[in-house]
């Protein structure tokens, strides 16, 4: 009788790294927007601070999704889709982490979705 083997899923490393880097870049971009918006006392820059807060929140969501992907690889499709949505939203609403952060998030999300156990 053959021994029963259990498959231990290893997380998708490339998707994880891209998602982490994207989240960090979006947070940095958001924090820079907050700093500039608060330092200049003009009404239009106050809106920039609000955009920065949105960027920080979206970047935090990307970091959360990346950490969950690392700990629960079975949820790769849902987490990849969430990062793609957050990346595109951050591109439109918050500068997208110097644009490269948004591109990395979309790439990481796609890699997470197509990953096979």
C-alpha cells in the first residue's frame, strides 16, 4: 500500500515579491503626497494630502494581500485579483507608486492568478 502523500503548497515567490514591492512603492508615493500637501498651505495641495492618504491605504491593502498570499497560497486567484484592482485604483487615484508600482502590482497579480500548485 503506497504511503499517502500530502501536497504542501509553496507560495508563488515572484508574485509575492512583486506585490510587496508594489505596495511599498504606492505607500512611499502616498506619503510623499501627504508631506507635500501638508507643507504647502494652499487649498489644492490639501487635496493632494487626501490623495496621499488613499495611496497609503491602497498600498497597505497590497501588502496585506501579499502577506496573505505567502501564508495562504490556495487563495491565489482572489488575492491576485484584489491586487490588480488596488493597483489600477492607485494608478487612477494616487499616482500608482510612481507608475512602476502599479505596473508591478498588476504583474504580481497576474502571476498570482496563473500560478499552479
